């Protein structure tokens, strides 16, 4: 259980937060230094979000070492709950229907990442 929780909250959420910072920097640079329109930027942001949750679920399941889809889904759900709480507390508004579909896609991406991550080969350490 300890290894599973460490996979979800340590590796999974940690990977998501690091990738969010990286993708945010890249997307803000594209917005600032190119003539990219907002429609293209929104599509890139969607792909960045989905890939971030997929990789986070993958890392969580690979390190948690059991029930990949559940590990990925738990990682994604933890992230979505953090985002919703942040929005409710700091922006004082509830979740819209469009956001619910986006969050559903994020949860599916994280679960898929978990399914992939649990099946990645483990490195064997020689003692």
C-alpha cells in the first residue's frame, strides 16, 4: 500500500506538476514570441494537458507496481480534485459542463497511462 501511495502522490502528481510547469513555459513562449492564434494555442494546450496526465499516470503505475488503470485513475482524480478546489477557492466559480468533459478526458488519459505504465519492464538491480 505504501508503494502504491508513493507512486500516486509522489511520482504521479510530481511528474504532472513538473510537466505542467514545462508545458506552460513553452506555451507562454509560443504565445509571446510567435503570431500563433488562440485557436491553435488552445489545441496545443489540450494536447499538453492530455499528454501530461498520460505520463503522470504512467509514472504512478510504473512505480506503484499494481493495478495500473486504478493507479492512473487515482492520480488523475487527485489532480482534477486539486484543480477544482483551486478554481472554487481562488476564482469563486464552479465547474462548467465544458470543463467536466475536459476533466473526463484527463481521467481517461491518466487511466490509459496507468495501463501502459504497469506493463513497462522493471529494471533489475544487481546486488
